C-alpha cells in the first residue's frame, strides 16, 4: 500500500472534515502555541507535506518556515489576512481556500443584520420578553415601541464588490433598493454604479455593507470620516473582517447617535467585543456566524478535501488563493 501523505492540522476542525482527512492522510495535530509547539515543530516539522488550517487561525511565515518539506496548504474559509500567502508563494507552495460555497450564506447574514438593525428586531424581542408590550397602560413599562426604518426602496452602498458583494447586490433587488459600490477599481461587468470615493458612497447610502477583504491594506478603511458621512440616519453592516472598521470610532458614533445603527458579525479582536457595545440598543451583535450553517460548513469542508485531493493527484487546486 502506498504511503499516505503526512498532514499537519493546525486547529480543531468539524468532525466530518477530520474524518475525511483521516481517511486519506496521516494527520497530526499541532500543539497549542508556546514552548510545546516550538519543540514539536523542531522535532517533527520536516515530516509534513501538507498543512490544514482555517481563515480564523491562519498560518504565519514562522509556521511555514518551520515546515521545510511543506508542499500544499488547504484553508477552511475565505479570509487570507492571517495566512502568509506571499511566503508560501516564495516557496512555490499553493494555497487552497473555500470561496464561492459560502457566498449565499454570508450574503443572507448581511441582509439579516441589515433588517434586524433597521427594523429593531433585537430591541423588539427584548421588549416582548420583558413584558413591556403587555404592561398596564400608564405604567413606565408600557412605553410604546419606537418606529423602525423601512428597508425597501432604500439606498444600499457596498464596500467591496467581490463574489459576496455581488450576491448582496442581487439580494437588494428583491427589496427594490438602489445599489452603488466602492472598491479599488470599477468592476467591468457590474451593472451597479461605481463610486470612487468611499466617503461619498457613505454620504449617499442609507445602508453601508462592508464585505471587502481584510488585512493591512484595508485596516480602518471605514474610519470616523466615513461614519460621519454616513450620518445620523445611516446604518453600517460588517460581514467582512473586524479590522476594516475603526472599532473605537464606530463605538463613539453609535454612542453619540452620529449614525443610526450597526449590525456586526466581526470585530477587531475576536472573540473580545468591547463591553460598551452591550449597553447600546442601536447595534446588533453576532458571534462571527455568517457562514455558520450546516450546509455551508459541509461544502467548505468538502472544498478543503477537494483542494488536497487535487494537489496529491498532481492537478491544480480547485480553489487557489
């Protein structure tokens, strides 16, 4: 029987994916960071041909350098900001990831957050649970529930018109929304209006959805100036990376009602979320679950396996970064 390729697994993965890896490969798990990991890599690093990681965990240059026989990386997720793709490229190591299969779910989550903050769904649920809807007239608890913001026919600005940005734009047509977008350059075949200035896009938008790539190039792309341009009637939704928005500036804008609200699935220092957000009714908070459906996670796991299988057959990766 041919010897199975030896893989290093950088973190815990879904049970189905771990079973799939174990069926075809000799898999070893990377110890937690610290002295134990350093010693493990020094002793065993030269054994591994493949590395399996995730967008959230990544693989820095030091880890890649500790694996001298590494030939392929397969990542669970689409984010590449924590993965040293350039270092892998210098060594001729292809990097696989899982685009396309999560477009629908992330777009759905973007709209879920948009609807939730505009129609005050979180507030409304707390209002009902607290018994305030059924409170006796004239008591402090009987305060009428405040009005929300209509979504249909509103102006939607999209920051980053990649695969998921396009899917969000198509979702908007069902709400009869007018769509414009901002990116580094216009997208040639896009039917929506391109706005060169992010500040001007924010000024135009009722809702600004952030779905651009993370990393140093986009850190704090959405800053205080952009938030001020969005204004006291504007909402911001982030289903990209937490680093794209200046979180401190966003918190101040929400506290001072300089924007109407925010829907957030990602944060600058996950899983840490500034506690000041917890006291605000004009923000909806989710724990980075945009792709977290059974169907999408199954498809992502399969793409990780497909990328590895293609490589070890001598074929191009199905989805290469």
